[in-house]
C-alpha cells in the first residue's frame, strides 16, 4: 500500500507544509533542496513582477489577491546574498520604472507616472486621474486628518519632491507594491524613502475596479507612511494596519471583508502569523483599537515602533498611558470577536453584523460537560471559543478551567442578557485554574468561555474545561430526532433518560438554532407531533423530562421542516473506494471534497470520513461559489475511537442545497479539520479534480481524492417561487441575502427611477403581509433594517410607479 511518502517523492509535497501559493511553493522547493538560494530569490522576483519568466512548475499558481510589499521587502533583504549574475537579473525590478507620461495630482502631493504604450499602458487618461484623486484622498485622511508624518522626501527622484506612483503591469494577483529605496542617514529611526507601483487594470479582483483602486491607494500609501517611521516594522502588523486603513479611507468599499474568513475560521492562530492571508484578516485588531481609542492609538503605536520593531511592546506602552494594557485589551478584543454575524448586538464592532462568525471548538446545549481539552489549542496571542446554551432546567452552572502552566492565560466570559452581550473575567488562581459559579444561570440564553493565550513566545498551549449544573440532578431525554416533509406537522421521537422514570416530557421549540426555546406542549410518551407549524419554515426542538414536578435539562437539539416533499437517502462518492495514500497537516489546515448532486434540492443528513488514525476532529459543510470553496454553513466534531470510516450526523440543523428558499447553490463542500499535526485522512489515487486543501492562504487542488463522503436526501421539496413584474430596462439587487440585521436594495437601469415614490413591504411565505419596511422617494441605494422576530424565508415587495418587484430574502437571526 502506498503512503504519503511516495506522493512526496513525486510531487514534493509534505503533510506539514500545505500552502500552495507560488511564493510558498518556491520556499518549499528551496527547503527540499530542489532549487538553490539564488533561484529561490530570482523566482520570487519573477512571481511578483514577471510570472511569465517562471519555470513551468511554478506557473499558474498565484496568490489570492493581496499586497506585494512583504515579498518586495524580502527580495531586497536577500539580494545582497545572491551571486552577482543573479543580482543583475533582479535589480531591474527593484528600480523605478521608466514611463514617458506624468500627471500631478490635484492636491499637489503625488506625481503619477504612466504610459499609453506597451504592457504598462493605461486604458485611458481618466484612469490616471482617478488614481491621482484616490491618492489625494488617502493623503487627506492619513496625513491631514489622522496626523501621521508624511513619507520622507526623495528629493528630485521621479522629477520633483512629490511622492511618486507608477501605474504598471503587475503580473501576479497583487493590488500594489510599495518599494523601499533609500535609508535616511543620521536619524535614530529606520526611516526609508519609497515609491508605489499600482496596476494598470484590476479585472477579477474582489471589488470592482474603482473599489480596488481606492483600497490600493489607501493601503499602499500607509505602507509608505510606515516606512517613514521604521521600514523593519513586522509584516503582520503592517498588513493588519494597512488593511484597516483601507476601511478607514474607503469606508463604503469593504474590500477587507474578503479576508475575514481566514481570521475567524482559525482563531487559534497567533495574531502574529504571516501566511499570506491571516495577517490581512487580523485587521480587526487595529479596527478594535481604533473604535475604542480613536485614531491616536495606532498613530502613537507606530511612533513608538520607530525605535523598536515590536508592535506589541509599542502598543503596551501606548495603552499604559490610557490606564490599561495590551493583555487587557487583547483579551477584551477576543470577547468582541464572539459578537459578530448573527450575534451582533450593535454595541461592539460597528460592522459586526457583516463579519464572519468565529469558529467554536465547543457548542454545548446539554449538561454535564465532562472534562474536555481543545481540538485546536491556541498559539501565543490567540484564543479559543466555547459556547454554552441554557437548557433552562434551573440550578447553578459551574464552570471549571485549567490552563497549561507554561502559558500566560486570561479567560473571558461573555453572557447574553436581553439581546446584549457583556464580558467579564474568569477568576484564575495558581496554575491558571479556577471555577466560576453562575448562580443566576436561568437569566442568560447563552454564555461563551474564551481562553486567551497571552504568551508572546512559545507554541500552542492546551487547557481543560468542564461544566456541570447543581440544583438539578435529573437526567434529560436522549437522541431527539425530527421527521421531515410531513405536510403541516413535524413528528418528534426520542429515547428516555439513561436512568430514572420520568412522569412526562416537555417539548420546546425555537425559530433560531440554539434557542431561546418556548414550551409548545407536553407528552406522556417518547413522541410528539407539532401541528402548529408553517410549511417551509425551519424549527428547532429540545425536550426535557419531568420527575414529579422537577424538570431535567434539555436533550440534544433536533431541527425539522414541514411541507410537501419526499426523498430517498443516497451517499455521494467521488473517491474510488481504495485508500492508497493518507494526508494530514498542521493547525489551520482543512481537507475538503466538492460534491455536485445529480438532482436538486438535497438535504445533507450526514458526513463520512475515512480516518487513518484515531482521535477527535472537526467536520464542516461549506458553500461553493463557482469552483471556490467559501463560507461555513455547518460545523461539528466527532471522536474516532478506531481507524476507518466514521459517520457524523447532521440532525441538529436543516442544511438544504439547490433550493431558493434555503441555499440556492447547486454544489457544496465537506471539510475535515484535524485536531493534531499527527492526524491523517485516507485519500484515493484517482484525481477527481474535486479535492482541495486549505493551508492558511488559499484552497489548493489536491492531486488525489480525499475519502470524504456525504449522505444526502434527494427531496422533491421545491420551496417558494419568487416572481418579478418589472420593466426590462431596470433591475433590483439585494445584499446581503441571507441577512441578519439589515440589507441594501440597489437600483440600476435607464428609466430614471430615482425620485419615484416607492414603498417596500414584507410578506411571509404564505403571502400574508407582515409589515411595511420603508416608504419614500426612491434612491440608487436603500439601506433597510426590518424588525423580524424569527428566522425564515420572507418575500420583499418593492412597488414603484414603474412596476412591482418581488424578491425572496432569508433572515438568519
């Protein structure tokens, strides 16, 4: 039987080095001895500036769109160590381009260099003028408003003392590059002059061309400012601050949203990790500092970085002048990271509702929770997130925590009360252990435990936690399941408690996964039929047991949906059935298969994984956009006691693909997340083209097929059909959809709709009018926040003098 080592010998892959960006691939070839140091530096230069010159084994492997400045800095550091022959090949890319046209920005601060000929040609002069305007805006915000020092003058280089920007062809997926040039002598600071390279086109980037240009100007100019303080400032802090500055200068573009998943999907990774993606998503930390202390805190931190290249120490000093510390604020920042997405209470990040929800290593709904360690223990300056939902059985919740003595721990507790989240510190004693009693547990729908590793050096540190309830010693029911597709009712079945004889059962329901649950009925047996449901709406159930007036905690959660539908179970398979190789990796990796069902809609019932060894692991269902794996739809975990196939049920949620009422996508991905560096998953030798792995910066095609399968139900349920009765010459789009707090309606067309009297109304899926949302004069963009009490599918009716538009929207509370 082949093992991974054989695959390594032919493909130069290793299980611990999983990034497949072109720069990481070059590094990997260098470490393996396949290329020399000279070749490594030269190929990185070509990858950034002239990818057509790369050897074939490196072509076609581009980074996710990002900043080229860190790579340019590395090339400049390395060039003195390469041979004279290689240095001569590299130097032309490290000098200012020679372009035959120039334009001074209206604000007088920038000289834009460009050409109309060759590969560097701009599309038109208006493109040049726009870039000049956007750089002027960046100067106005970053220098005039916030108060950063202007980049040091380069004298007459580039023609005069204005800051020079060159519009050129950049071959890789790079927004722009800020090139360092000359160290300023006779100063205590590591000041350096610089110039900026920007692209002559932005086709295929996250934001449309204009948005990409605006964010590039703000981002790269902030690099130029940083180089005027200390050009050796660590890249992770530079990129986090520069992405945050994009959002500060070009607030409405939100190009930074593309990086959020890399941060919130892997909260166990250190804030200092640089993997080509995580450092961009880390912009939320400078964002937190800015929203709590104003622009001055980041300006002062950069000032203090001028004499030290340690941003954490510099920030600690800046915060001490505000009667706080880095440890205090970073741990509080992690508590803010819990209150994003559907948990947004409008009291934390200003745009928290648009942020990705953080990955949970534990999501507990029944008690006790036995002593548990982390599947993904946090690295230095990182955290884990554990959620406890209230089972409303009464009593006192007892939490226990014991952290690795070698680390520096701070544990935050975040409680939800009245729709608002409040944070406090978990009391820790000697050895970073302690207990916390929540005596008023019945007041809180949920609570989060957030262990934060505040060590500034070292490796991952693990911990143990548990949760018990006192004052209620009554065991709950087990194995609650809901039956699908019964018209106008949802049958429920469960097993009795492991011991004890209940006198009856209470059935609770919620419109939101995890509660809050409301009592809907009782039963003297282990079954119940809920006939108070609306077809097509998702409901979440738990059951408790009665013991002569005393009530147990909740059972597991089960999700159900009523409606006309039927289905047969099938297992989707893309592997060839033979595990010829095994694969695994380090913290943050995911292994995934894309599935494209033969018919739609499908409900995902379970996931299957063929493990090489034993242990706990994470399981995820993700969306697929085009051929790219994107957001998490569902996450869970399982413990494999023996190697081989293990099935992870998906019974606590309703996951339906291929239906406009749920997730319209026709394909989905199932991902495996190992808990240790040693954990492995079998893969077959056939290259299906449907297997990918995530190494921290991109999903990369795997030259085999992971042994991951999906159990699905092919259902005939069709959902609600939306209709549109609008003139052909205008269109309406709604985003985000699904939404959790508000959404925007965007109008486009030739009929001059702006200024028209219009109104927006909401209807439920049965066609009953719920409320009107807005009424007034129509504009190009309407930002609406409807007041809805439960998750589900709704119809939005937009009426104007030109016509009526109906659109299905999904509210996720």
